C-alpha cells in the first residue's frame, strides 16, 4: 500500500511532463510559417532577378551607361522586400484586422491625388514620385486595401452576406469608387483586376450567385461605355484585333513581343541571348519580360516558370482552405487570387490573347515599390499560415 501511495504522485508527475511537452510542441508547430509557400516565393524571386538582369542590360547600358543599373536597383528592392515580408509574417491577425480600413483609406487618398500631381507617362498619370528617388503606383495599395477591407466586411456581416443590402451594395460602392478614380488616370488593367478581385472576394465571403448577374450587367454596361466612349480604350481594342495595322505605332510592342516568343522555339536561344531586348521590344524588363523569357528559355523554360507560379497559387489556396478563421481564409484567398489574376493577365497580354494593358508579372517585372507590396502580401499569407496547426 505504501508503495502504491509512493508511485501515484510519480506517475502523475510523468503525465504532467508529457502533457507539457506535447503542449510546447503544438505551440511551436503553430508558430512556424508555411515552409513550402516561403520557399516557392523565394525561388520565384531569385529566378525573376536573373531574368531582370538578362532582359535589362542592353537598355540599361544605352540609357544609363551601366548595364547592371536596373538589376542593382531590383536586387536592393528584393533584399529589402524580403525584410518587409519577414516583418509582415510576424504580425498577428488582429493587427491586420485593425489596419484593414486604414489601408483602404490611404489607397483612396492616393488615388484622389495621383491624377492631379502624378507623373505623366504615355498619356497616363498612374505614378506618384517619392522625393524624386523612386515612383510607385497607388493602384497597388488599392488592391491590398480591397482584399483586407472586403475580408473584414464579409467576416462581420456573416449570414447577412446573402442579402443585397450587406452582400452586394457596400462592396459595389467601394469597387465603383475605385474604378471611377482609376478611370481618371486612366488605368484600365487595374480597373479590371479590382472588379475581378472584388467579385472573387464577394463570392468567397458568401454573396449569393444570382446577385452577380445584376453586378455583371452593370459592369458589362460600364465596360461597353469605357470601350466606346474613351479613345484610350477603343484604340487598344483596335490594335489588339490587328497589330499590323499600326505596326509603327500602337502595334509595334505586341508585334515585337510575338517575334520574341516565336523565335524562342522549344528550347530557346539561351539565357542572355535574346535579340528583341536590344531596343526592339519596349518594356522588355517590365510588363513584357515574359516575352524575353520565352525567347531565351523557350517553351519549356516558360512552362517551368508558370508551373512555379501554379504551385505557389495552389499552396496559397490550400492555406486558405485550412485557415483557422473566416477572415484569415478570405485574406489568403484574396492575395492568392490577385497573384493568379496578374500572372494570367500578363501572359495573356504579351501573347496578344487580350488587349495590351499595363499589367506587370509578379516578382519578375522591374519595379521596386510594386515588388515591395507583393512581398508584403506574401508575408501576410505567411503570417496567417502560422495559425494553422498541422501543415
């Protein structure tokens, strides 16, 4: 009996120690960011840097006298952007919930002032200059603000999302205001992304399908008005239908892009061996960098890069499905959908599947502040991935 009384506290202590070890293991597992998503992001970023160097050195040498000028700047933005990503990954879901509408408000303020004081390039005012050191597009902030605010609204409304008053009207007002401000720049591609992204988040948030018929009719009417009444949009449509009708004007860029893609063949000309980047193809290191990828790496290389994007997108949606809260799920869904939309639309533009618009290829196209925001968005996904217990 004495022996049994002695053994019982000892066994109880062993049980407590085992529970404590398991609890500590669970906490550690919850606090770990998703490794596959992180590694895919960094791999795509590194490949993007290599392609920026290859695509930009000819124009950089011609315009700046330094072949590595563009690459050096992109490298600095990449390293600092990874720092921003790590900081974003350390924030809590409560932080993002509290700051969502502040991001949206800042986006609206920036969109209001860019048509007034923004830098004018090719007839459009889409960029704001920061101290003359670099420029950025407020539309990038608007996309993130839309994702964050829509996620908060859909979470708070809950079952009310099935009604027009809560599930359609407030979302439609925000989208309409954003598109209206973007039309003043004008920025057609950002408008398309905002509309599509808003629809995806509304659907994921619980809006009934039949409300999209009404929204689709209104959006279709607005698109028709934009194409028929605004010369900027109608000229893009005309060039898209027949680039060779304006081969020395608006069709020049897409024609050179198709030449680059076609000359790459199956295996490509080799890394650094592109011919179109020698001042033939405009924006060869920016919006049309995928054309240079096709020319130098060929069909196989281009497909492999798209597969990396596909894996990242699939992993993002997997994290969204396994998120702990509806808010986390919607934010990850929105950011992943934004990435998917931009990749698809950029590839569609450079192959002339859709009319040419200013859509960059994430992590590849040259642009420091856009890269910062993209990496911050990846950091937000990683922050929410910390809440998933078993990945």
